[in-house]
């Protein structure tokens, strides 16, 4: 499998990009602190913004690896981080990866990614 890392993808409403440590406040406020958003995720609800900052510090450092896939979902109209998309369980032999996402409850049921 040829890895390309977390590259920026842009739609008419969203920018999917690498996280920055400065996204910690948005991450905590918009999804990581919400028990309903994190209910079925592999990680627990963040107790404080410092937890979000620590995770982002690790993610930002790991972007040096071409097999790191962790996108910030940024809403263009507000420049706000509203969720994340991540690739994990990379299987080189079958050239497959599991994709997971989470998004602020405020944006649930809006078909935000599909509208042009």
C-alpha cells in the first residue's frame, strides 16, 4: 500500500485537514466532551480541554508518518473545528483501513457533507 498521509481535502462547505494544537478548544467544546457523541467511540469523553490538547499534541507529532490518517473537519463559514475523521487498523496485506468519524451533535442530521 502506498501511504500518502493526511492531505487536505476541500469541499464547498468543509475543509478536511490536519489538526493543529490550537484546535483543542473547538475539539473539547464541539464533540470530545459530549457523552452522546463519544458513546460508541473507542476513546472516552474528555474530562477537560487539557485532555484534548494532549491528544492533539500526539496526533500533530505523528503526522510525520505517512500512514497517519486523522483529519479535522473544519466548517468553512466559521473556521471552526466541528469533528474528526480517522483511519485505523491499517492492513497492508489487504490494502484496507477502517474509517471512523465523529462530529458535533449540532451538525447531526444535516447532510452537511453532501450539500453543495
